[in-house]
């Protein structure tokens, strides 16, 4: 029997590839190590319910994501028992995002919240009691929509300085498309890339390994690819500026999906 919904999580592997359900189940059991066991039930095509034996295990799994299986994102969501499986759509997942190139003065909770809420929904960030988040990068936890292209960065407009471009890097980023920026497929399997076979060069990749925080020393940099120079401005920032932020994301795939 299915457990209570507060003991369950709905799951979906964000991939078009076939995968071995039993292998997925045993891997997640070994990774999560639920104290009171866990069952997994298939409720649809690449859609399953994890039934935990203890509510704390469920909570821990939900809070500590995102989870990956063989470099593919395992999307998890709360279960609504009133919704038909065919109507369940998992859309969001939490990532730690590093905001790079920020002056120290802007590494604070207000900026973290505003950046986070621009690219998704701000959840949390690394900062000390005084609200200071000084580090090499500002690290924010954000819920993002997995059905939209990743954000490569954004332009911050400061009231007393020229706009400032900041790059984003994502921790534990699963497979994503270097052509359209969507999670869940590589550029070799990209419908947008295939459908642009109208003479447009398709070998220009707008995204790359530089978006991964864990491949900080990856070959190549974003400067090797075509980026909208109109928003890629990196001016120096004056001291003590009043911050006023304007969201100007780079969403290469937007409107093409
Ligand atoms: Zn793609």
C-alpha cells in the first residue's frame, strides 16, 4: 500500500534516455540510506513515488538535493494524492549558485535575494551574522525551473556606477545542453539545434563547462564563445554605491523551445 503523502516524494529522472529502474532504486537507497527503509513505486512513464519509512528521511532527502543519477537530474516533489499521475509535472529543483565577479560590498543578503529571485526563487545563502557574505564568490541557494534554460549570468545596474556583469556557476550541475542551455539532454540530442538546420551555424555553443562550479579549471572559458556583448560589461564599481538592480539575464534558449 502507498504510504501517507507526507511520507512520500514524487520523482522523475530528467532524461529522455531509457534507464534501469531497479538500478536507480538500489543506488538511491545506498545514497540516501533511509533509517526506516524506503519503497519505490512506478506510477507513470519515468515517474515514481519514493515511500519513506520515516518522515525525517524524506525531509533530509528533500532538503539536501539536488540529486543526480549518472549525471542526470533526479527531480523530486511533494506528492499531492488528489492529482492524477499523468498531471504531475515536476518543474523545480534547488541549486547552489555562485555569483562571480561581485565586489565585496555587494556580497550581502539583499543582493543575494535579488539575484536569486531574478533567476528563480531565493532560498538561502552563505553569510555571517552581520549579513556579510565575503568570499571568492557569493553562494546562494535558488529554486530554478528545470524547463527553462540556465542563466549564464546577469547584468546588475548600480545607480552610481556603470552596469556590472556577474557570471553564475552551479554546483553539482547535471547534464545540460551546451547549445540551448536546457537541463536533461546534451547538444547532440538537442531538438533546437537540429531544427535550426537552416543554414545557421549550429556549432556555436552558447553554454559550456564554465557553468559548473566543480569544474572551475575546465578547459576553455566563456570568452571563447559568443556572448551578447551589450550586456557583458565589466566596469569597476565605485565605493559605497547605492544599489539598484535591473535584471537582464542571458537566456539563450528563451523563446526557441
Ligand atoms: Zn538543447
